């Protein structure tokens, strides 16, 4: 019986030593002090891109845009969070959903503020501008909220007309897709 208890004690001691060695090894590789330090990087960036809008009055807006933005990235424990604020302009050609011809050309100055984490984030947008149609210039304003990634935004924007009548091509409710190509960080 004494031999069984000595063997059990030896086995427990051997497992304890191996367990402590494994734990120390794992702790050295898992707990990296530098990963848990908060780091911050900031830059300014030029962001040309593409725009696609679908207005609920059965119109499509196809265009290009440009934004100059200030970005700050915070990293902690291997997770990055990006904050971006910028302004720019979007130029779009508005056509009916059956591609029947050009309805208008719109130009909006827009300001955007974004917060993006590993699972995406939110962009808020305000715009002022308008469209040129066969009857003249139609002033407008937009406000929108988008689901955002680092190089795209997809979401909803409301378009208000700043005159007495609303042309058929100027949808009140719209869904928009914004693609950004960050260039020349400095």
C-alpha cells in the first residue's frame, strides 16, 4: 500500500511540475505586456471614391466623391478602433431605375464623422448642395447614418429640398453606398 501512495505522490508531483512549467510558458507567450499598452496613431488622408444611391422614388445616383479626412487609430490588446472626420464633395448622375435617360446632375458638399471597430461602426453625414435639371437648379440638403467599415459605408440618408417644389428625381428617402480609397497619408 505504501508503494501505491508513493507512486500517487510522485505522479501528483510530476503533474504539478509539468503544469507549472506549461502555465509559465503559456503566460510568457499569451501575456505580452506590449499588447496591453494603448497606442495611438494619427494621419490625414485623401480619399477619392465611388458613390451609388438608390432613391425610393425609383431613381439611381451614380457618381464619384472625394473626402479629405483626419484619422486617429487607437490600438489596445490587438483591437483597433478608427475615428475619422472629414469633408468633401460628391458628384452624381441621377437616372430613372429603367435607365431612361439623365434626370439631373447633383453636387453635394458633405461632412462625415465615423467610428469604426473590428466589427464595423457608424458614420454620420451632413450635406448641402443640389441638382441641376432641365428647369434649373434645385437646392437641397441631406442627413444620413451609415454602417461603416474602413473603406466603405452603406446606409440611409434623407434628402430635403430647399425650395417650394420637389422634382420627381429628388427622392426623400435614399439608400447609399460609399466606397473610399485612402491615398497619400501624411
